[in-house]
C-alpha cells in the first residue's frame, strides 16, 4: 500500500502568511497611533492647563490693578475734599480708610476684597492702610547729642543717648507680650540695626558690623545703607523669627529717605504706646494708649499741640517727640486679594500721594 503526499497550493500558504503579517502590522500601527493619541492628549491637557492658569493669573492681576486704580482715585478725591474744606489732616473717617464689602467680579467668577478685616465693622475689609501710622525704620539713622550709650545703664538721659526716633523704636520693641524684650535687649537690637544701616564698619557698644556677620553661616556683610524692605530685618543680629513676625505689621521702610512723621490721627494703639516723653525709654501702658485712641475716636485731636496736652505728658519734656508727629499722610499701602475660579492672588502696592498725583512706588505679591 503506498501513500502519496499532496502538496498544498503555494498561493494559499503565502496568502495566509501575508494576511498574518498585515494583521500584525495593523495592530502595530494601531498601537503606535493609540500611544501617540494618548501622548498628544496628555500634552494638550498640560498645554490647556498652563494656558488656563496663565489666563486666570492675568485676569486676576488685571482686577488687582483695577483695585489699585480705585484706591488712587479715592486718595485723589480725599485730597480734593481736604482742599475744599481747608482741612490739613488725614484721619480714619476719610473715604480711603473706610472698610468695603467684597466686590463680586463682573462675570460672576469670583470676588475681590481687601486683605485686612475692618475691626470697626464686620463683613468689611480694608484696602488701604496709612503707612505713616507705622514706624519708619529709615528714620533711625542719626546721632544723639552725646552719641552712644557707654554701658548697660548708659551715660546721660535717654534724649542724650538716642535720637527721638531711636528712643521710639526702643519703646516699640518693648510693647510685645511675646516675645517680651527688656529695655536692654531692645537697646541691643536697636544698635545692631543702626550698625546695619550706617556706612562705617565700627560697631556700637551693643551693635554688630561685618566682623559679626562674617561668622554667620553662610557669611555675609552688613547692609550699610537705608533699608529697602522690612524683610532685611531677618539678617540683623539679635533678630529672632518670633520677634520679626511680631514687629513687621507695625513698621515700614517708606519713604526710604526717612524723615516721615507719625500721623497722630491714624496711629494704632501700639504705636501710641511708643510716644512717651523724651527722657523715658519705657513705652506707655496699653491702657494709656487705648485711652488715647478712645479719646481720638470720640472728640479727636485738633493738632499735635492738643495731643501733647494730655495728662500723661504734663510737665514732661516733649520737644523731641513733637518733631516725630504730624497730621497728614502721603504714603499708603494697598492690600488686595482676588479670588478667581478658586484661585487667590494678592497685590501689595505702596502708593505715594503728592497733591493730586498718586504713584505706585513698589508692587509685590507678598507683603512689602
């Protein structure tokens, strides 16, 4: 019995192999296309998100610049009102100092408001703050009549050892409950700050110059110039993080050339505590400062002389203190926040008013 093998037609075998190869190629092309589509989708989503974030950021900034324009307008209107009424004072009853409720944005996508809640009226926020209600750190440089103190107790009275502005800053440093500083600790920090700002390299009795800062890690030099930002305080010898946080809401560096006066009509109680007689480096008590603020709210002060006629200054030397005080303001801080599509953006802008002209001298997304 014999067997015969029958060969398959070569065309059918080759066609099967070709169809299999075509299927593999098709699957490969499909896989590549699917991978490309997924990658393109991810890239598109990333591009879209970046574009959306950029658009929302620009939109938010545009609203904040609008708030700056409105604040400038309020300051111009206040100037015009003062001119009409022949008023030579700026106080907390004026339009720029009034709290405002949050403003809904025109497209309904969010809100814009001031950063600081108005303590006088719930639900409202303050857009503008008088920087001349703060202590200007650039008022510090200067030489007292007898120069520096010579020891822990010093030689001579406070008015002889320190300028009026330096004495005021020493008092300010002693007003905090936490951290609490002694008078000597306040003097030490003040002299370190004076050394940071003066142009020489000779340390004061309790100060610090380059030799001290060269020993820090990393090493750095003293600034030897006027302060350009409150944040420079972090680098000064004896400044702690806790003290820095406590101090920053009450101080400013504007105007940078110094020489500004504290507005008696806008200064908060803590700054009123710093206004003791020339020969006393201790601050006034919180109760005395609150009494001053309450009297100001009820009847006000006609002028600086009336302010200094209060019983706390009776028969005390206030000539140096008088030079620190004024009734008008030219420097203001705008603090605004806009919330767009669940995103918040802040603007802090230093505004300088010169008659009817208002200019922004500095802008930042963080506090100045």
